[in-house]
């Protein structure tokens, strides 16, 4: 880790900080950029990640006790909540500025802090990326609703790493390959979504995977009603080899600090007769993802869609 700059060390002293070296950059960052943190979500999210890593460090020479790590992790959760509140166009009641200010002395005096944590939040464990369909069961157990529809066949293809897209297949004479550019998705609370990404899968009528499932990287940027991706997905089967009735699914997922897992917010799909070059705009449906396309409910009556652009490659 880089040595703290002279400026940051001075800031730490001026701030009366007695925290260990591993937290110095986080604490001085807070001290130096306090004004920015008050009004901007981006640095908050970065600081939250830094604290999360420290809280989850497994090395034996860690400077913190398990209880201190828990407190650091809870501070990270609070920062994520404040970041989400700042990005929301709705009211910012969820985690207020006054709440944020209460965290500063706790972080500063982490080695001696022994009071009860002032907010009822849980430490965020290592982020768990769930298999398709799995998060609906978790969420609906809590909401007392029915679980998700067909969860595909998780054993058919190797495990995937989020944000790892697959390259285009080799071309074959007379065969067509499809590249889909995911431009953006329209959502009324787009700015609130934490670490949003899209899972792309190709399913048959029974909801069984026909190709490996792919996850986009986390979105490029968010604005009031759009999350922008601008990412190319290479469909891992020649169009001619896709079975009749197959569909390409797009599940929009985002991280929920309170529930501590990645959840599906909504989904969209494209059927075989919609594969044609050029732009296409498709409707969004309510979760749980219905891979069999039997009980579809539109997410909203508002004109919000998934915006795609298709390119066909033929030898």
C-alpha cells in the first residue's frame, strides 16, 4: 500500500486521528474531502469498498479485533446507504447527512470505540453473486411470495465470473452470429441502483440454458431515468442453431445493502423473430424472471425500456 502523503498525514493529525495505518488513507480521505462526501455519491461508494475490504481481511496480523471489523463493516453499509440516498431523485430520508456525521468519530477512534453502533444495520459480507433464479427464492421467502420460475440448468456450463464476457465464436460458412449491444435501460429510480449489471442468457421454452450465461460489467454511468451500459454481448451459438421458441433474456440486477445480496429488479427478453440488424427497444417485466414466459407482468405503464442494437455477422 502506498505511504500516506504528507498532506494526508497532516490532515490526520489535525483531525485528531489515532487510527491504524491500514485505515489512514480512508480516514484522511474523509477528512480532506468532507465537503465532497456530503454531496457526492461516488467517493462515498469508494470509501465504503475500502472499509469493506479492511473489515474482510483474513490475514493474521490484522490490526483489528473481530468486533472492530464488524463496526468497520457496518460503517461501510451506512456509506452505501447514504450513497444510494444521494443518487435517488426521491426523498433522501433513508440515510441523512446528520447520520453520516455520527460515523466520523467512530471511524476516527475505531481502536477505542466500545459503545453500541448507533444504526440498526448489518455488516455487508463478501458480495455474493447468486445463480439465476436463486435470489428470487431468498427475496420471496422474506416477502412471503412465490419463488422464481425455472432456474435453468446451472450444472450444464462452467461457473462464470461476473463481468467476464465471452468472445465471438469462430465463423462458419453460411452461419450467422449475433452481437447485441446493450445501450441503456430506462428505470424511474435508475440513479439509486448500486453496482447494476445485466445477466444475459439464452433459454429454450422450458427455461433451460442453450448457451453459457454472461454478466455485463457494472454499468458505465447512471442518470435520472437511465442506466447506461454500452457493452457488446456475443451470443454463444449460431442463430441457425437456436431451437424454435428460444429467447434471449436480459435480467437487470443490483446490489441491496440492507438485504446484503444482489437482486433482480426486472427482466426483458427477445424472441427469435426479433433478431434483425439495427436498434430494438424491448419492454421490461416484473420479477421473478419467468423463463417459460407464461405469467408476464409489465414492470410499469411508463414508457421505460431496454435499448439494444443488433449486428448480424454472416460468412
